[in-house]
């Protein structure tokens, strides 16, 4: 069955190729920072895909870069797949009913429960009718949908369910070998999910490298995998018994192959989100002794099935204390400016620095340069050198 992809042979975490795959991103009318975090991440950076367009009926007519980064990136937002076909017809020599089999259509949204809504499913079927390969990071697998499978087979298209876990026999159990890893680890944790941990981590990785600090990042979600991360696993589709072991294994492989000065760990959810608490593994199992904590001051409730007012987020000082009790130190707090004016943002920054006694940085507005001295201090404390 050639139309189904063997994910063991196509491992996006280990791919190292200069040839990017051409892709569009399907966001099904949900192109915003909350719902389309995969789309936003791929627009900002992808070492594996060249993004040609976003398909979103509610945001069409814009350049995606303007909505994501405040500047044009030459990635148009189009209202439908047909609009994309018309837009690129001369480039791909498309005729009516023709094929664009070299193109990947990436599902760029996160949905409640990881389901594939009806409108998105119809777009997937349309993309398959043109021979596009589908990349799916949701919990509901394309290969479990008989109509999608048949459509892919008919049009010789590939279905990539990248969240589908390895078999238990192929997963790693925690061994304790993490104690032999030389590179210090910094964990990118947050007070909730979907507030920018991965993006902050990528920005910090790139800046550290520019300062001569050999830095790698272990990604733990589907977006990092699609962006081309060489090390990591998808935490929330891994059997619980093997989460610590898969994390340990990714760090060990990274340390042995790259011999970095620093390893950044992409956190997931938060320590106390009731719908999926996560984070202790990065401190207890990966032995990260330092944390960069992402915080959205205007978000007062955990995102639990999009019902924001059920579970209040505890004060940030409690989160920092909890991290300390787990055995790590919060070296920097980074702010997500969601729903904050610039004036409110900087007032919050000043207030938190006075309250917490920890440096507070606004990554999107001011960049990450202010963090570098604290990273160097952290490395010196844990290795004796910078």
C-alpha cells in the first residue's frame, strides 16, 4: 500500500536535507494565535517545508506574515484550495482536474480532543483529489478514515499521521543514563498551554548560537517535529510509562551527536493544567536545573476544552515556588503579550520584576538579548565555564 507512509523510514526528527518540501497549510477558518499554533510556528520557521500559502476563508486577502510577525513574508492567505490552484496554476502547469502531487497540505490547527471537524475533513478530501499529500498532527488519524484512505489511494497521495506513536516495544524506558549527559539543560515551561514556549525556545536557541553558545533544542510536540527538529518525540501521544525514557533518549542522542554547550527542552501544557498537567518530567527525569517560565498575564484561567472560566491559573509566584520544590530554579520569566497593550505589557514587566526578583523579558517586543547574560551565568554555575 504505497499511499501510506512508513513513519520509521520518514522520520522528521532525524531528517537533515537542504531540499524543502512545498506545502500549504489548512486552518479551516481558525487562523489565529490560539487555534493555529502549528500554522504560526511553520510560518515563523520550517527547515523541512517551504510554505506557499495558508488556506483560510476568514483571513483571506492578507499576507500571513503580517498577522504572525507584523511584516509581509510573501505567504498569501487564500480562501480555498481552488484559489490556491488558480493562484499557482502557471507555476505548476495545472489544468482542470490535474494533479499537484508534489505539494503537501499540512493541518495547521489544534482542535478540542484532536478531532478532524467536518469542514476541515472536506478540505482534506479536496486536497487529496488534487493528489496533495496530507500531514496530520491531530490525535485522530487520517488512516482510520476509510474514505480518506480510499481517496489517497485513488490519487496516489501520502497520508502522514505524525502523532501516531511507536509500538510499545520500540519505545524507551528511563534508565538513569541521563546522569552521564554533560550538557546542562534548560526547560521552557509555561503557566499554561499555547502561550509560546516552543517559539521562545527557538528564538533563544538561535540567539545563543549567534553568541557562540552551541545550543540544541529537544522538541516534544507535533509542530516542532514539522518545523524540522532533529531531536525529540511527541509527548502527548507517548504511553505514559515511556515519556521519561523517550525524553531521556532524545537528550542522550543529542548530547552524544552534537556535544552542545546547552540543551533546551520544549515544555508542554503546564504543571497544574487540570486537563493535562505536564512539566515535572523535564525537571525530575531530564534533570533540568534551570527553567525559563512563559507567562501570559491577561490569561486568568486554564485552557480546558476552550472553557476558560472553569479553572483559575494560580499566581505566578506559586508556580516559581513549585518549580523550586521540584528541584530547579526559574532564571527568567518571559511574557506573552496576549490581550495587553504596550503600556500594560511594560507595566506588568516592571511589576513582576519587583515582585519576583527574577528578570522578566518580552521576547516578541524586545527580543531575547537580555536573557543571554543569565544563560551564561547558568552555564558557568553548572559547568564552571561559559
